[in-house]
C-alpha cells in the first residue's frame, strides 16, 4: 500500500498553488485527507480542479489568506521573499517547506521512480504513469503537465510505485532518494541558477548519488551529456543505458514513422521487442524506451510494459493537437530550449509530409534568451515561416538589451522567414493571413503563447 499523510502536512498552505509542480503535490495531499489551502495570482482550470477536491484556493496574494491554524507553508523557488503570505508565516511561526521537500515526504515509504533530464521529463513521467496504471499497478504520480484534463498532473494511488518528475532547475531534485532514476539528457540550461555546464554535471552527479543502495540509474547512451555523466559516475551506481548507440544495454534497432505514431523495435536482454508509441518523433520514441527500461528495473515484465506504453496518447502542450479549422491544424508545443524546438520541429516535419509548418514562438525567460537566443533563432529555420513574440518573463525581471530581437536576428541571419509581432492580440489575424489549407501551425514556448491556439482556430473558422 502507498504511504499515508506525512506528519505536519495535514493543513498545508501553498503559495502559488496553481503551478504545475505545486498543484500536483496539493492534489495528492488533498486525496490523502489533508485540509489543503493556497493562493495563486489568477484563477484557472487547475485551481477549479483543486477546489473540486476540497481545497480552498484564494486568488491573489494577501497575508489574510494564510489561516492561523496552517501546519506548514509550501513554496517553490519562484516565490519571492517579500510575498505577504510568506511574511505572515514568519509572524505566526508556521514552518516553510520547499516544494521538493513536500514531494519527498509524499514519496516516503513508496518505491520512488524519479525522471530527470534537461528535456523530456514530463513526457517520460507521463508515459510511465499511464503504462503502470494500464497494468493495474495503481501508481502515485506527480508530473509537470496535465495528461488529459486540468488537474490530472498528479494522483494518489494505492500501489507501491511513485513516479515523479525531478526538476533540476533549482537543484531541488537533490532531495529525492529514488529506487530507480532516469537521466534523459544533460545540457546547460537554467542560466540564472547554473553558471556553467560543469555545475550542471555536478548537480546531476549529486542526484545520481541519491539513488538508494541496490537501485538503478537508467541513462541515455545517445546524448553526449548523459554519456559524460555515466563516465563520471564510473560504476558508482548500477547503470542501465538505452538508445540507438551500439553499446546501449537496451538498444533501439529502429523507429518507423506511422503517421502521428511510431513503431519502435528494441533489443532487451537479448530479445527483440516491438511496440507502438502513439506520438510522433524519434525523441518521443527514445523517451518511451527510457520508460520501458526504468519499469523493467522495478520488476515490471518488459512485454507487458511495452504493450501498455501504447496507451499513452500525449500530454498537454507536448505536440498537442488543439483543433482544425479551414483545413489548417493547430498544434501546441511546450518547447522553449533550442534542443526541444529542433526535436519538435523535426518530428512535425517527418509527420507533415509536404505540408507547410508555421510557428508562433514566444521566447521564455530573459536569462535563457540571453544565452540561447541565437540557437533558438537557428531552430526556427526548420519552419517555413515564423512569428516571434516578446519574451515571456515568468519569474524574472527584464535584462537590459535582452529582447526577442536576439532570436529574430539570428533566425534571419540563418535564412529563416521570421516576423516580429509584439502584440499577441494581433496573432490570429496575422496567422490567418499567412496560412492556406493543409498547413500546420505550431504555437511554441513555455509561456502563455498556449492561449493563442484556440483564438487562431476561432479566427480561421470565420
């Protein structure tokens, strides 16, 4: 049986309860019987899903939102020190708990499987959650994105296994002690928290060192950063590699595109195994093989898990089809790092045939754009045309001289057809003037560019 309610978390208050990571923990605590409360900057479908579970969700941040009897206050690294609810917690002497510590407490007593990497965490965690549930193992899970409905990013299950997305952005994944860990790839990102790739490697080494004795690290054999991590660990933990590389322990023999699906053949323990991945692209096929290897490391039969992986049909914002109007399909992509952008555009190019691909791209974070704006622009050369919006700041303050022009200039220098559009309200009309029947439109980025998909569809339908 899965563990119950952690001590001192029976009346938690979440600051930023609507966030992907925070809402998942709040949901599991509510399902375990906690009296959950919290606040968020704006109302949302996620907030409404939490209310349906009995949580109290305040809109806006104010000291009076924190109840006097709160047992703890849960925060993420994005919460600023001057938040009024945080100040009130200090006045009342209410313990402040980081999101990662809360999640670690939820996993205590379970068999944790933690999914890490610069890219692909949400997809791989989702694949495992869906496949293990399909097999009747009733896992608990906490994911950085919704499977099919707002609030479906987390679940308290009665099974032994707890699948969690492990976030490296603020080093919070050092809190977990998984039985099995996945490292999909290792690249320099989150420039506000990491000064160099060396710091990234050190952080992932610390994460791998948290694997419990007798546990397993599942790590890519194809990604150079992951291979370097494997070399650095040098046998310090049991390692299973996967990928297309000839020396992979779980080797991918082929990935055959079947429209918006892929047929994947692997060699595992000397035997060939073929299964279907219901999303397009080699990177998603690779994620599915990582999930397969990790599940097998937990003792799940390979053939059963391979068949169950076909039940995964996607997660919101990961090449999610938002609809079709006037013969144009609109697809939403969360890609915000150049590697992710390239992978999603290559996947769509393979699936689209002769169709044109038009991208509405919103750079995410000033720090990331400052460091990787050129590479973002180069990735847009894979589209037939692109519209680039202003940077989505999220938790960051503006940086002088850092604008989306860095992306636009790099894209044009690389030969891409790119236009700047500062006002998102103009995007539906602009896209309508660019597309023709048969085209694909991708709204791309980790910010509120996702909100434009329905507006584009509405404009195209008129």
